[in-house]
C-alpha cells in the first residue's frame, strides 16, 4: 500500500534531478510503485528483492518500475534472469541488475538499451580476476564463462565435501 511518506519523499527528491529513486516502498507493493512511477518524473527503480520471474512479471505488468533491478542468483539463475530481461525489454524499461556484477555485466551487455551495473570494490577479494572499468564503463572479460575464478581466500572458506547424517 502506497504510503504518504513515500509520496512526500519522491516529491522532495523530484527537484534534485536524480537518475532514479530506488525501492521507495516494500518490494512487493507493485501497485504503490506503479502510482509513484506514474506520478513523478524521476524514474522508480525496484525489483532487487524479488525472488521469482513471476514476481517481476507482476511488478512490470502493474507498471511499478521504470528501472528493472532483477538479481539472477536471487530469482533462480541466468535463464530466469533472461526471462525477466525480455519482459523489461517488452515494456521499454531501463535495466540495472542488482549485485553480483561478475554475472550481471554479461547479462546486461545483451540488453537492447544501455544498462546500469552495480560495482562493489569490497567484493574484489572473492575473485582472482577483476572487472576492468574505464571511463565509467565495465568491460567484459575475454576469458571463458563468466571470466572470473574464485580466489584461494574464498576457496579456503568453503567446504569441498559435505557429509549428511541421518
């Protein structure tokens, strides 16, 4: 349900010329996001907390996002992400995948309109390789697959085998 607080916040932020306002309401308030998206000029970005293709479809169908923010690991992987991406493309939405930039930079590169991709330097220790960023753009790795391998530091923290006891 749309709250007066979200409406007041969007109204106060409108003159600042922001690129978007992110998740001004509970992620599942599709109708509330739709009201904000249709009321304000500043785009509404949401979807990073949704956990399925169906939830994204409902959000997009409601008109609740100007900027779709799917998260491939959260919604079940690359195939499901591509389905959400197709829905977003059909509605001419902007795309700004959430988190996991090593995965999302590849997926975003396939989007019809120029996408946004988040970058978190604090995740660099997780991988042996790092995304090349120059002039505000991420560059795809020429290495196979996603182009990144898990670092020895992370490997030391994982369990190679797991015993299940009845």
